[in-house]
C-alpha cells in the first residue's frame, strides 16, 4: 500500500546547511589553533634569539672592558715612558754639566748618582784646588756638600765628596 506518489528520499538528522556551518566552525577552530601554535613557536624562537643577543651583548661588554683596561694600561705606560724620557734627558744634561764642572787638575775615580745625592771619589793635588775649582760649584748646586780628604804618599789627596739636594718646603 502506497500512500504517496513519490518514493521516499533518505533524510539525514543534520541538514545540509548545518553540515556546511559545522565544517566552517571546525575549519575556523583549526585555523585559530594552528595560528596559536605558530605564534607559540615564533615566541620561543624570539626568546632564544633574545637570549643569544643578550649573551652576545654581555660578551661584547666584557671585551669592551678588557679593551678599556688595555687602553688605560697603555696610557699609563705612555705617560711613564714620557716621564722616563724627560727624566733621562734631564739626567743626561745634568751629567754633562757635572763633567764640565770637573777641572783638569782633579781626577775622578768613581761617580755615584742617586735621586737626590751625588758621591764623587777621586784624586786632587791639594785641598785648595779642590775647594776652589770643584767644591764651590757643588755647593751652589746642592743643599749640602761635604768632603773628606785622605793624604797619599806622593803629597796628593784622595777625596770623597757627598753632596745632597734636599727638597724645598
């Protein structure tokens, strides 16, 4: 028995329009999930890049500190070298002046030059020649000048002169 002129069509519980909406909802959820996953990967990559950059910055800071320490050391050595050059030139000129002070009659056997002290040892024909020709210039240069004479068998004298330059106050 047939009550309809058309044959029955299969009907689904979910309509075709609902299937399309469900498909688009699942698709949008998948897109949101995958974009969140991509953003998480990018965040981790950026974090690791940031840590690498920070370690590079720290390394560069250490290298800058080492270079700055080297620059400071080299500047100190340069100043020390300039000071030594100046001191050496002054010492050279002072020694030349000292050798010019020594007269031909007096023979110097030993010269000891310290920072503020000059010790001369030598031979002189008489005390007067020493005092007029060498002791007077030494007294004008140094603060104190003391000399000790030791007679030799030939009538000449060995002498030891100690001249000290004291700091002015």
